[in-house]
């Protein structure tokens, strides 16, 4: 998919998207063949005023069918996310019509052209909507989308289109990494993917094997991967865009390449290769950060392993020795992500001298119960860093919902035999996502930290307007925009 900027309409197109503000005025010049039908539809009141309302015109012109989608952006009070979803719905109609070239008459919505960050986000959508995962299909799914012709006279749109492509392509990379089954995308393969990416970007990469992780006393991480024939890998990507003495922003992603639940066995696990959505997000984000040359130092850290069952697997009741010295009573082998993150966080702090830390993980099913399936659950110990993530969320159109780090729930993970336990086994206090956040907070020491639980939003069980069934790539844009805000 190519997104190109044009000052005037292209003569040959298969579909057109025309956005309208509340007044539903046609303020931009349209090709003559569609201008009349569009004005007639507006005069007849076919387009409702609510943001996200669409009206399709299916026209037969010059020997071919044209799809024209009118889309309402509401009365100006709509959020960035609502506008994003409105455009996504319109572009999905074009995808369903197999439109090779889709014109987007962006100038008809001045609120978009006057808001560069929103315009950039709209220009990500043709990439995201056209995404397909065809790696294992004998006959690829082809939706026909080839080009989005954005018609606008606004200045600086070519630069925004380039940035949009970098972020959207990085999101699609994250989708690919997650969508591959774990028989292919194991820790070693993920490490190879990162090595290839680092070479492409000209950034540093360091891969630690099992023996090296043992030498760093990463006992919590290694315990999780102990039951798998696929050896674990600690993956570190380093982007140096800031001053040498500046501590890097650390992006720490959960990298469970497959999660069986271990001996605390899951009842369903056909999509559990998706448990490395956090790892994919930080890898995609550092790609976009490097391509845009943001003036900040960033590291991406992934402790990659599989949580499997074997004669050597860890079992409930084991005591694990973490890298920062805390002893962990393991009561639930399906609460494994927080164990790998504990050591990954300690690594970022003690070996990479991290400044602010953001971890992102498909951590708890409880998060979905708390915030639903369109937001991630977010926790933080620092108001300034959280405010930066909140601003980034608005710009990325990736919703977050902050939950409290409620200290009154901490007693449920106090251990009688160790420093802490990884699960609130037997507790009726609830708050599973909060309890997981409280556990992780014990390993961030005195650093500013945000924890993003993406379990509700990392995977779609059916197609939605901007993502097909499977991995969404959620978090790439959120992390990229956060680092961009921090870099100011």
C-alpha cells in the first residue's frame, strides 16, 4: 500500500472517501463525475450527523463501478479516536469493494488538515486497513488495495505521510511477529528477526543466551522457560538518538512466545502464540523511533521464552531467585509474564542504566474484565510520566484506562516463605490486574514507571475496521508517540 499526496484529484480512481463536518458542506473540488451524486445525497439528507456515520454511493461511470463513501466527523467535539474510527469505517468499505486506488479528499475537513498529528494518524489507516497475513496461505488473500491518493493543498503533508508509513509499517511488523505460530516464531527466531532489523536500521542489538542469563542471575525468567525445548533469549535493542550521557527510556515487552500455562494448565490455548504482543510492540516501536530519528536514547528489552510443560518445568510451590535479589514463591505457573518482566526490568535498570521505564504486556485476563476490550489497563508510580503516556494515547488513538496501584491489595501477594509470591492464590479480593501491577512495582526500584496491560486489546477474535482477526499491533503507536512526547 502506498499513500501519496496530490494537490488535485487523480483522474483514475476506484473509490473515494469524502469527510464532512457538522454543517456537511462540500468545500473542496470533486471530479465532475461524482460531484453531482454527492451533492444530491447531501441534499436528500442521506448522511447522518453523528461522528462515524457513513453513506455509500455505488456509481457506474465510464464503464466501471466507483465506490464513493461519505463520512461524518460530527460537530467538532469528537475525540481523535472517534475520528480515527470514522475514517477506518469508510476505508474498510473501500477495501470491501476491492478498490485499487482510493482518493481521500482530506481538505473537505479543515479540522484534520489543521491538526497535523490527526492527519498523520488518518494516513496510517490505509496501511492498517489493507493489512493481510498471507505467510501460510497457498492462495494469498488479495484485497486489491494498492494506493491511497490523499488530495490536499495543506503544507507538510508529504512529511506526515512518511512518518505515518513508518509507524503503520512498524505496527504491521508487530502484527506479523505475533501472528506467526510459535513453531516458527520461537525465542531464537525472534532474536534473528531483531538482528536483521538492527542491521537494517543501523542500531545496536545484543542477544543473551541461556548461559549468559544464568550468569546474570535471571532466575525468575529462566524458571519460566525451563520446561521448553526452545532455549530462552534475552533480546536488547539500543537506539542512540540523544546525548551520550542521557539515560535511555526503557521499553520492556513481555515475550512469552507460547503460553500453555505450565502445570497451571490453560483450558484453551490456540491463540497463545499471541502472548508476546508486548515484545512485538517494543520491537515495532523502536523501529519507528529509529526511522524517524527521534532525539532521545531508547532501549527495547525482551525476555523471550516459552512457558511449557515437561519433566524439567517449574511447578507451583517452587522458590525462584530473581535478578534483583528478591525470592519469589511461585504459586501459579500461569502468572508467568510478571516473572519474566521482573528480571527484564532489573536488567534494564542495572545493566542499561535506564531512566524512565514503560513495560507493556499481555499480562492479565482480569484487565479485560476491568476496562473492556477497547482499552489497555495502565498503572504508574509517576504522574509526569503517566501524563506523557496519556497525551501519547490521544495522539496514537490507542485508548488507555488508568487503574490504581492500590496498596490495600498488596497483602494478597505477601509470601509466608519468601519475599513475595507471584499469585493471589485463594484470595477473594479480586483486582487481578492491580495485583499484577503491584508485583511489578516491586522490581522498578526508584524509577519512574508505567505498566501497560494490553491483554484486552492485543488480539481480535474477528475482523474489525482497522485490523483483521489476529494480532492488532496495539502499543507500537502508543510507545512511539510516548517517546516522541518525551523527546520534546
